[in-house]
C-alpha cells in the first residue's frame, strides 16, 4: 500500500492560523506526504516555496479593475474605519464588531463552497485539516476525515462554569456572564440561523446551538498551553488533544541590532499585531511612554512603519521574525492575539497585554488572573501605570523562574510533532478502512 498521504490544510486567512498549519504541514511534508494548502488567494506564491501544493480559494469576488490593493493600505483603511469599536466595552462590541465579522466570514464560506469542492475533488485528500472559527460545509461532506484545529482561546468551547467567549470577564466573578450571553444571542441569533440553514442545505450536520463551527468526530486539536487553560465543569470529548503550542520556526536569522546590544536595562518586545500596530496614534503613545524607561525595545512597527519614529532606546521594522525575537527578550508587550500569547508561553516570557478585539480580551484576562502578566486598558491606561507594570514584571524573579520552567515543559511537549502524528494516524486509519 502506498504510504504517502495527501493532506489538505485550510487555515483562516490570517498569519496565526496559517503559520500554525504551516508548522504542522512542514513536518508532514518532510515525512514524504503530499500537503495541499487550500488557503485564501492572497497567500499565492508564499506556500509553494515551502514545499506545499497551492490550490487557493477565493472568499469573495475579485475586485473590479486591475489594481491590487497593498496589504498595508488594506489594514490602514480597516483600522481607520474600525478602531473606534475597540474602545467600546466587550458587550457592546458584540453587535458592532463581532457579529459583522462573523457575517463577513460566513459570506466568504458561502461564496467559496463550489470552488472548495473542486479543490477537494482535485486533491483527493486522505485527511482534511482546518483552523477556522466558522464551518466550511465542503470540508465535512467530501468524504475524507475532517480535523479541527482550535487556535483561539479555549473559551471558544463554551462551558457554563466559565466566562462567556469574547467577554474578557474574570473567572471568579460571574455577575455579568448571563447578560453577556443574552446579548450574544440577541445580536447573533439571526446570523446563526441564516448560516445554519446554508450548512444543512449543503449536506453538513446542523451547527451546534449558537456555534458557527462543529467539533470533529475524529480529531480536534487545541493549541493553548495547559498552564493557562481553564477548569471545566464538563470535560471535552475524547477526540480533543492538547498540543501545548504549535510554534512555527522561522528561517529568518535575527541578531539584536548593534544600537541595542549590550545596553542598559532589559530587552523588551513590543507588538500589537497587524491591526493594533496600524493604529499609529496608539503606537506613538506606547513608544512615548516607554521611551521614559531605562530599557531597550524591539518594536514590530506594522503596516504603517514609515509613520512611526522610534527613540534611541528602540529599534524596529514593519515586519519582524517574531519567533526568533521573543526568546531573546525578557518581557513581551502584546495585544493578546493567540499566536503571540502562546508563543510567549512557549518561550516562557511574562506579558503585558493590551487587548483590542475578539479573544484578545479572554487571553489578557487569563494571563492577568493567573499572574503570568498584567492586563491594562488599551486606550485608558495611565502613563505611569504602564511603566510600573514593566518594572513589576521585570523585577518579579519568582514569576520569571516559573514562566521559564513552564516554557521548557511546553517546548518539550513538541506540539507540532504530536499534531503531525495524530493527523497521520487519522489518514492511515482511513486508508486501512
């Protein structure tokens, strides 16, 4: 029997999920398997050089005319339009940001359904793997076993004893939980019903109540490290496996720039992700406040890098090899995106978290309530509050020691290899059936 499997990955069109899938897919490709990426079309030319087959999918009709919008300009425009939403309490973001994002995602899934079926017909996969927050019926109805990766905060899998997803509410105070859940239902019910109808009409099972994606019957993979996970009142199904992390190694070498090498103070990494760093006014305020500290900073400047000037104790560029930088630093200042959060845990670094949207509030709150870092109000923090947070975390030797030990254990778990083993097993079982 031919032992070479064909494995199709379909990640959400974002760096975090795509890089997770690339890291796992690269292990499978090195084992001799054929790895196909049905990623969104903007990834054209970026995956094939890594040894993968690109058979990309359009999530929307192509724009009229021949002009292609630069990615940096896209995020600049998005932030200009959307940033005011990030200043709202999370319960208000449900109707003004979270629901519109879900609506856009399911519009994309609906549009691409015929094309995705054609991709799967061409690939003839033994296993299908996706990392998304919404279902794609074609992935579930093609006939190959379907694997789900959950790279968001574990509250994506709801539990009555845990805070509601997207709330950022503390685990030890449930006073606002029911109101938040009621507002989620009010704001999302109609959108969910519309998508559930499409999913069922496409031949897939009905969506779970007020959920936009199913659990896999075969294999579900959670990226979140155990040290930061939640105590559940209802255990997840036996199909769930924890990876602890899935950090893709970068092949981009990095050395601390000469201007920062050997200087006074600690070395700190500042990144608010593509969206947060596109808010130049926010970035300028952070830079101004942190310039008054005795530390050195590596700054991920993002898509508007040319608009952000850095003082002498900082160095940065628009795009940086984050997984090569974080291990060199003493502290991470982040928006709380799941990729950066799990990478900080992977390398054992405490965090200051300034959340903006989606599960970033949940990540920020979990880091804060576990004492692995501090959560600050992204737009309302006091200048000295941020500087005090930096000093507090850098001088907490007990925290630094415990985070370092946790990082060693997470890295030893070798999540990418575990994921590849499990996916490979699913494919071989399917071949043998």
